[in-house]
């Protein structure tokens, strides 16, 4: 792999062949911590130990060349609808550019032309404010906006379109519940349960609420051995004072699919009679069937930009009677029933929580994204992603010197592989992969408590969607191995915690 001299000089500026940030990761890996799904090397030549300690024969290391995905045409067909996936990434190393390999869909998905065309069409043909106009443009814009709400309601099998509240994203949806239902119902001494695996958006709002109300915040720890929630702890956390349980459906780092049925059953039997269960569904709604009527929870939060929709839009689903019992989140136009000089009355859901001019184009774009996903069918997408996730994990397990986070092979996983390297900091790795046209995520992924529990400050994360293919995975594995080989040598030296190259 050719590396521009100026980048190589920067990379070596701290000497010893790799940066102090890489040395921090190697120190963590050698500290005796045993995070989940770690790849161990056997002393026997051409053999590995898998995550359960079984010896794997590597003599037939070309198995993947004969492997075929059952529904390979899905990824190959879908990617043609995403113009960005056919672009190249230019760099100092390659003026003509390297083909883009986009493995960062857990951060945001790419957008098909079907969605961007719908947004452009709105602005070019029916741009108007919604709900408050009798003229043709307003009526057409309103119809498109509300049709998007219907699409979401059908997609998650809501009982009523009134259960879908547009928000700016999942973060706002979670904050809305904490700020409205939470403030109205949580009292001093009440208990809120989250987990150690949560995204910051499902931690910080509950910390703020607990501090404001004098409530007690508890958390389910991560099971480091199995790469998932330690469900054995949950019963001991639940009590008659438990008023809120808020958990990720799928972890954006560990890739574990949490056992919602078990969580709901335990919470309903051991929590307060009026306990409310909230799911952060950002990593589930885009990838698998989510039926709110069978989940047994009270709220879910999801973001549009992770499911082929635009940024700046998401939704909260909540049971209609609960939503109508909650106070408004913001005051302004649209959310009122009547306004007097000494008081106001409020509309019912969803208008109650959608003050002001909404994100009309974004909502229409999200509706178009759901129409696009429905062309393939979420069941088909889920089946494809399960297969490609298994294949990706198996191939990643052949890469020496990395620790894979999350459940081991054979356990339910999303198409996400987070990992750390013995001698290379994730930021260094991500930067050099980018020179090869590969986009992965490096950092704590808005999960600092989780990384702290695992003994790492950061990790690298490669995440797939239904537009990714086996060929991309195979190319990525070769580039990853070459990059790790290039970056992995060198001797340790003095740590410099502030040095993170190129970021």
C-alpha cells in the first residue's frame, strides 16, 4: 500500500513506528481485560481459537472464495439506486480515486435517488407550509406530509396514525419522553433503569431527569464474556418503585439484539404497575421487522437518516392514550387547541408535540424512504442482513491481532462489527483505510460508559446495510489486513493521551 510521504511523516512524528494513541490501545489489550468475542491465536500452526475456545482449522483459508450469499442480488440491485456508492474517493495517494466502500451505515445510511428526488420534487412543485392554508400548494404539501405519517404507522404496525410524532431524530424523541412524561410522573425515590450499553442519547436525558426529580438511576451492566446485556442482573434492579425502563433494541457498538420479550416480561411483573418501557430503535427499525403491537413496550424512538431518509427527521411512537395524557414538549403554533391571554388548551397527539412549522421536506423524504424500503420488503432486507452479518463476522475473525466486540458467532447479531487492534489506534486505522476509499467509524460511538466498562477508550466500527455486498467485504478484509500489517509494527514509548493523528 502506497502512503504519501507527508502522512507517513505525520504518523511517525512521535517515532517508534506508531502513535502513542496506538500504544494506549495495546496497553489496554494487554491489561488482562477479556472483552467479549476476542480473537485468540492458537499455538498450533494454521489454527485459531474461536470465541468459545474451539480450534478452527485454517488450512482451507479460501473457503470464502466459493461462498455465495443466498440473496446476493439484493445488495447488487439496491446499490444501483444510490449514486454515491458509485463514486470514488480521491486522495494524495490516488488522484484518480479509489472506489468508495461505505461501511458506516450505523452512523447514517446513504440515500437512494428515490428519496432525494422526492425532496427535490416537494421544493420544486408543492413547497408550502402545512395545515394552515386553503390554497392548492398547502393542501398538496399537507397531504404529502401526512401521508408520510401514515407510511411510518404502517411500517411499525401502529394502532393509529395519531401514535406517530415527528421529531428531529431519535435523540429528540427520547428527550421528549423524559421531559414530558418523565417530569409529570417521576417523583423523588422513583427508579429509572437503563443499561451500560446505551447510546448517550438514552443515558443523558435520564440522568438529567433523575437529578431534577431526585430519582434513582440504575443500569444493567454489560456481560463482557457474551457481548450483550447481563440479563441475570435485571430482576435484582427492578422493584415496585421502577417507573421507567429505557433500553436499546439493538446495540450500535456490540451489535447484540436485546431480548425485548424477556425485558418486557420481567419489567411488567417486577416493576411498578404503571411502569413505562421505552426502546431506542435506531438500529432495529431500518434493518428488521418491528411491530409495536407485539413488542409490548410503550414508546419507541427512531431516526430517519439511518433508514435511507434525510437527516433532521425521526419519530416517536407511543401508545395514544399515554401521549394524550402527557403535557406538551414545546409551546407555539400548531400544538394548541385554544389560546387565551391567561391560559391555553392543547391539541391531542400528534399535533400536541409538533409545535411550529415542521420539517416538511424531511418528513416527505422519510415517507419516500419507507416506500423505497417497502419495494424490497423489510423481511427480505432482514434475511439478507442476517446472512451478510454472519459472513462478515466470520471473515473478520480471520484477521489476526484484533478484538471483536459483541456476541460470538452463532448468537443473534446485527450487521455491525466493532473491534480494537492490539497495536493500532482506531483513528489511525480509519485514516489510512480512508486513503483506500474505505469509510468506517472510529471513536467511542457515543457510548463512553460502554467502552470504559470494556477497558477501551475507542473502537473501530464497520457497519453494513442491505446495499453492501460480499465483494465489498472481501475487498475490505484484504485492505484491513494490509493496513494493520503496515501500521502494527514498532516499539512502545511514552504515552501522549492528547495525540490523535489526523482527527
